[in-house]
C-alpha cells in the first residue's frame, strides 16, 4: 500500500525538472486546483491555512504599529485609473474590464482592481482635511487581478491574494520612514517566520512600481538560484496626492499635499516557501506557518491502548498551543509517513505498543529525517525545542544556498560565466545609467534585482560603459 | 466646542426619517464612504473592525466544527454559471460581466461571482472520488457582486463581503443536518454575540435560493418593524451534483451523487446591528463585536497625575483582555462624550482629579446613560459585569420590540390593519398555494418572511382562499 501510494505520488526530482517538481508539489500536496479560467486557481485548504497563518502574523505586526484594516471596492472606473499618468501606463495593459451590469451596458467601463492606489486616493481626498487627520495608516486584505499572459500557481496568477497597505503622512520624512519600517516588517516576516533569508534593497528606476518615486524590495533566492521578489514597499512622494487633490491644512493653516506610501506581500510567498525549503519528497514547511506542526501516527493502532495513548499525546500537545494532527485513519503507517513528508509537516511522532510500554515515542524531523527517542513525560518541551531547531536549520540551509550562489563580477564576461550551469545572483558595479542596466539584461539575461542596502565595492567601473561606478547592484533571473 | 460639534454631527431623529437616521449614522460614525462606482462603498476602519470581530467569532465556530477555509476564483465563465438551470435564471440578470482582458476581447465572457456554488461544484467534481473523500466542509470569506438597481450601505450593495460555506456529504440526512446545524450557529452568532433576537424558519418555495430544495433563514426585526433576513442556509439535494457530475464510490463501490449545502452571512449584519440597537444619539454596539468596548476619558487632563492615572487604568483593562481606548486628544471632555456616544462605545470611563483623590471613577453606560461611581480597585470586574449586563439589556430591548410588534391575523383586513401606523410582522395561516402567497403580497405589501420552526395555530383557514391551512407563516416588509 505504501509503495503503491508512493508511486502514484512520485514527485519529479528537482534536478531533473525544477518546474515540474514545483507543479507536482502544488498538485500532490493538495495546495491548488486549476479552475476553468486560465490563470485563476483554487487555493485549497492546506495552502489557504498557510496563508491564514501568514496573515495572522503580519496583521498582528501592523496592528501593533497602529495600522487599521479597511475594505475598498473591487472596481475602479476607467477615468479614476487614468488620474495618475505613470500608474495607468503601468497597469492598463493588464487589467480585466467589466463592461456589462446584468444585460445593461455600462456607461463607463470598470476595471477589476489590479492594485488600489487610486481607490485609496479617492477616499483619502474625501476624508482628510487637517493635520489632525494624519497619518492614515490603512491596509486591506483582498484579491487583485492582473491579466498576465503566462501564469504559475502562487508565483504569477491572474488573480492573487495579498495585503496592500496605503498610508498618507504630513511629512516626507515620516512617509519615507514608514516605507522602510514596513520593509523591515517584511524582512522579519520572511526571515523569522518563513525561514527565508532576504536581501533588502532599492529597485532601480527601471524596475520600480508604476507611479512610485522609490520602490524598496526584499529579494529571496530559490533552490534553483532564481530570485523571488517577496515584498515591495513604495514611496510615492506627492505624485498621487497632487493627481487626486489630497490636501490638508497644516499646523500653520497652510494647505499642503500629503506624502504617501504603499506596500504589499502576496500568496506568492507560499511559492517562495515551496522553492526555498521543499525537497524531492515534497514540501518542508516553516513551523510558524505550517498548518500541522506535528503529526501523531499510531503504530499497530488496533492493539489495545495505542489509540487512546495517541489521542492523549495529541491533546497534550494541542493544549500547549501546538497545531497537531492525529492520523488514526485506516491507512498503513508507511503510507502516512510518506503522506506527511510530502505535506512538509515538520515533526512526525510515532507511537506504538512497545514505545508506550517504555514510556517513550519516536520523533522524526522532516528536514534531516533524524530520529530521536524521547520520553513521553518531556514530550511537549522536546517538540517545542525540535521545532525551534528545525526553523533555525532550514533558515541556515537557505542562507547557505544564497551565500554560495551569489558571486561578484567585474565584466560582462564574468557575469555570463557566473551563470554557467545554473542561475545565480551576480553582484556588479553600475554607473547609474539605465542604458547600461538594459545592456546587462540583454547581454546576460539578468535584470537588476536591487541596489542592496549593504553595499560592497566589487570593482571600480561599470561593466558596460567603463565609467566610474559607485553603486553595487545585484542582478539575477527572477520568477 | 462640544455644542458646536454636536450641531455638526446632529443625527436626524429616527421617528422623523428612519432612512435618513440610518444614513446619518453610517456616515457620521465613519462606517462607510461612497466610491465613484454607484452601489460600491468603502468600509472604513470602524465598521471593518466590527466585521473582523464577527469573522473571528464565526470562523472559530465553524473551524471547531471541522470546516476549512479556501479561496475560489473571482470569475465564473458564462458556460459554468449556466450549468444549473434554476441557479443561472436567478443570478444571470444581476451579474457584472468581464469582457476584456487588457486590450484583448475574451473568447467567453466571465461574470464576477455573485455566489460561488458553480465554482465549488467544479472543484468538488475534480477532487471527490470515494466515500473516504467525504464530507467536504469548505468555507470562504470574500466579496461578491450583484448588480442591484437600488442600494443602501451594508443592506444592499453591488459588492458586499460575506462568508459562503459549501459542503458536500455522502447522505441526505447528513447534509440536511448540516444545513440546520449552521442555521443554529447563525442564530447563536446573532443572539449571543450581536444581541439580535431572530426567528428561525424555512423560506417558502417562492422565496428560496435559486437552485435550492430548501432555504432556511433567520429573520430579525429592525426598530422600524421591518425584517432583515440575517443569514440563510440552503439544502440543495443532488441538483447541483447531477449538473456538475459530483459522484463518489460509496462503501459498496456503487457510484452515487453527493448531497450538498451552502450558507452565508454578510456585512449586512452590520446594518442589522445599527437598526436593532442604534438610537437618536448614534450607534449602540454589542460588546462582543464593538471595536472599542470601553473608552477612558480624562477630565482636566492637564492637571498633574490625571493622564498618568488614565493610562494606568486603560492598560489595566487592556491586560484583562478588553478592547479599550484612551482618548487623550486636545478635544474637550464634552466633545469626547458625544463622539463616543455616537460611535456606540458601550462604556465610558470618566476620570478626573477629584475621582483620583477618592480612588474612584465614573462609569457611564451607552444604552441607558446611567452613571455609577466605582472604586478603581475593582474596576476590571465592574467593567466586565457592566458589559455583560449591557449585552443582556440591549438583547432584551430588541426582543421586546420584536414581541410587541408581531401580531396574528386571520383575514386580509386584519393583516392590513396590523400594518397601520408602521410595519410589523404578521402571523397568518397559509394553505401552501403559491398563488395565495402572492395575493397576500399584492394585497398587503408583505412577502412571506418564513415558515417559523415554532408553529402556532392562529386560525383554521387561509386568509385568501379560505381552504383549510396548517402552516403558520410570518409576513413582513423586508430590507
């Protein structure tokens, strides 16, 4: 039975075909189902529970910082989307248009929000009058739609779930601080909770958000050496405020425009978790967001006392605040072992008649498959310690992957050489000219990922034009 | 200052114009803002926080019952919507249609989900094969769109937030039990947490959901005697299962169709809270969902020690798990008093220098405005007791309104007479013929609300046709 199931569920090895490995996991771990609208997927309970855990963590972070949640409309009238020039240029080509309500043609077509800057701006213009009304620190959890040509579950879909924060401030300084503070929150979410190391930096003008003065980003490296832009935070200056007339009377009673930010993370992070931690057996989930942190699997469960003890153990762990599942189904233990490995459950607890006799159980961790026999009396602490160690270990492993696949290059040839065999991140100097950035993309296939906050001097001159260069940029192939 | 503000924020008395009273509250308590798409509103932080509290309570209830959350796509292809005949007839006239993706015309137009039966069915057909896969107890929190002609914030809008549960079961009995169990959860949510008494019953065929075999409902009475359908739960039998081919191999290995339910509550409940508990000063919020359960207002806050003590008091209450706000802004205490009355905060805590000297503070409850001087040493308990008493009191008041405005009638004339002066609920016998139900609506203006579970015999015959009648039905004008 176990072997049979294993065969059915076989996951393509990642060395053989990384894209197929990814697709196998999202399907076989029951994370998504395809719908009849191309590029729109069903997020199934197991993946949605991960998203709920991410939401809980991040929502807590921003509420502690004074942010409030709201719900903006789903639809943006075409004229409203057009109000900020750069913004509409960036988004209009990829929005879905509603043209009929029932059998009636609409007077003005409405786009399904691809992002909600324009809606927040319209609202802010209504409600902000005085410096007393500032700042407004709003956020919403919702789905947005971008009519992408090529799609992949979690990484790029026509509809995706996200949070979008939109804040307005009386001063530039405060808005800039907000932009960076949120980037720190994103980095903390990724590093501490998702165990994904990230590089913080600023996007070049070519790569920044449509309508932003500055876009900051956290970039993560996947198993295959490609980059995943995992969260972005934008400083808008007063561009939107002027386009939408968001003014306030300051303390001297002079009218001034607000300074604005927006920032977002999405279900794409679930794709990041898969491609950072997963292996050839399936998912490996960070304990902080794993829907099941430990699974209890009774061995010889029909023997007297086994199931009762397993229930006790599960309950005890649940009472300690852990997310624990007892699988007492009719499937064989072997089947269950591979099933929960595939689903990335961090810890498996095996419990059979002999264990019970000796007052112990067997803990098996998902990442290394190491086994440990632990006394039932100290189980809660042992599982908690193991989860903490597990989180640290998968973070370290991901950090090792990042560090050993990031190389410095001084010339275009060195940049190309760095990509031999597999994608990597390449650090190179840059003169600041967008033409050179484009040339690098054309010659190496790599767009810039970011200008990292932690700068190094990996050379003196721009590899394209040879002019003096002071900025170090990370280039890489991205999802 | 206080008087000035009061004037600005004056709410139209409800006796004068109930609809305007409602609109004044949603605007002035900063619950909604209108967007430039008619019928789509911004749900502002204060109202959204109420919704988050409702979500937390109900999500906890259904998760404890084994339900799982998922995310279905926003779009339904026209052909998929058409798969179940009654369903499409009910919804097609009021959906928004997407016809373009970017600049490309879509081959098939997509509707923005008005409800997601068809999407869940398509997914269930993919994933259900054996009795081992059943039941599936799925739910999603999302927004849906119905292109209504006339709209009112929370009560009827073109987009609204809701949860929609969709379950499938191996047996009719289990599905029918689920339908009714969920109705009980809805009633518990309304009565215990929102302090809104409801009448549980079954909808007549004329009023049931498009595609359902049975629709169950909870009906609440608003201040003005009109009904608010506050939650519905549908039993579908095998209609959708047959239209979508949702089959499973049962324990005898015979193919069978699943039995299905769906059920929903929405942000309409926020409208119900306003119209059940609000008064001429503004909102009155049930403590279980009030964003702020108690507000601490320092009096003479510039005197030494006042603000410090107020902070201590607020903190102490927060640590006891209460949602407490300290308003230490520059506004006058009088302004603050009326502001938080308007916002419906259940308890106000006044604290001035003399109170502090005497080790007391003043508690003022929102519903009756009764004041009590309580020692600071026992404040946490006093506030908790007051909130419990407050919840019981506003429930009783609403129940009194319901009971004193529900009348029995034996004839059409008696039914009309019951409505003199104001809307009421009218109990009348009914023969079961849809024609008589329609005649009653035509003659009295009242559609049927439900066939209540708690039946009474208010007469012998149908008031329209005079034939013997065994079912007692509640009629009423509805939002």
